[in-house]
């Protein structure tokens, strides 16, 4: 089972993202659900990482594993961050709906603003 967990801050912007496991539809390197998840997760992570206004940390310990934390972000990137978050969660949500026995998405929401600098 591929398990993906996301935490979204009070503004709707990604705060943490973890993924671990294998969907198990096919052999490693040939699994369409894992390939789709990898594209979505890595694109979102690398887009946030490369964007001005975000400070991120994280790692990929091994194939099939991803950890990302948005340590801080500027207030002027909320809409941009929300767009990336919405795209990521919609895409992974669709993937989990298509392969419910192989992909699980868990979304948590923070109730207070912890990632914004200076406000």
C-alpha cells in the first residue's frame, strides 16, 4: 500500500508531505499508480522548493519514500502555495479513488497559522 499523508496549514497551503510504500499493482518500476504518484509528489515538492518565499526541508531516504516540510513561507506566496497544494491533493485524491486498495491519502488541517513569517 502506498500511504501519502499531507498536512495543510490554516491558509490551505501544504505544510508537510510524506509518502511511503508501494502500490503493489505491478513490479517496482512498472507500477502505474506509483509512477503517477511519483510525478505528482516530486513535481509539487520541487516546485515549492524552487519557489522564492518558501523554506523547505525533507529527504527521500529510499525509493518509495518522501518527506517534505514547509518550514516557513512568506505571506505573499499564499495563493501560489494554495494552487500547488490544491493540484497535488486533487491529483493524489483521484489516484486514491481509482486505486482504493493500493493508494491511501490522509489529509490533516492545522487550525492555527504556523508557517507564515512576520504575521
